[in-house]
């Protein structure tokens, strides 16, 4: 059965965490920007939440995370009312998904499609099979590790791959 073209939106999420182990580390910041299928940002402000980790807040961490998760899900539902249609997207987004699968954030993943759109996969394919000309043009990441900046860089990088690898009329 041939693939049908998708016009479903993409939910770009980036989490900044205390580490990379979802069993022991926690989310410090979470940002979300939603694009349409053509990578046009639907709302420039997006969603951004900082999860504070002061001593007084650590005792109430689950409440803070639950509030952030509820707000994030409400934001996504405003732009993606139909469950299981929008893909989770980002750079190495599997790591973000591992954190989102825990606790109150699991509701966010339940609303999204089970598939991912990972910019890193295209980057790795380009590193292996792309021309030297293509490799020289790949946008350079600034590595600032701020969730919003990272998402915007990921969207720009995906636009680059779309233009170079999937341009209209290219067969």
C-alpha cells in the first residue's frame, strides 16, 4: 500500500533536564512550538515552562510538574484538537519522549501520534550518504541548550533537509 501524504501538524518539544536518566533526573525546562506539515510555526510565542528546583519547591515537585503538564497539554490541544494525529518532533527527540513518558507528562504523549519525526535521523543519514556539498551546507548548531532556541534551530535544520532532500518536483 503506497504512503498517503500527511498534512498533520508537528509538535516540536525540547526538554532541558538535570541529566539524561529519566529514572533519576527531572525536567528543568520544557518548550513546545507547533508547526503545520510545511514547517510553518503556528504561534510564534509557543509554550514554555520552567520547573523550579529550589529546596521549598522540591517538596512539591510533582505538583509543579503536573501544572506544567496540564498547561502543555492544553496548549497542544488548542492547535491539535484531534488526538493521535500530530507527531512529536525534535532533535534526538527520543530522549525527550523518555522523560515525557513519566508521571504527569504521559498524558501529552497519549494525545500525540506514536511515531516521531527526529531531525537527528536525517542528520545521521546525511552524514553517511550525503554529498560533501550537502554536508558543507548543513546549518551549524549553536549548542546553547535553551529549549526554545533548540527547537527553533531544529525547525530550521528540518527546513534545510526538506529543501535539499525532499524539494517539490524531486523524484
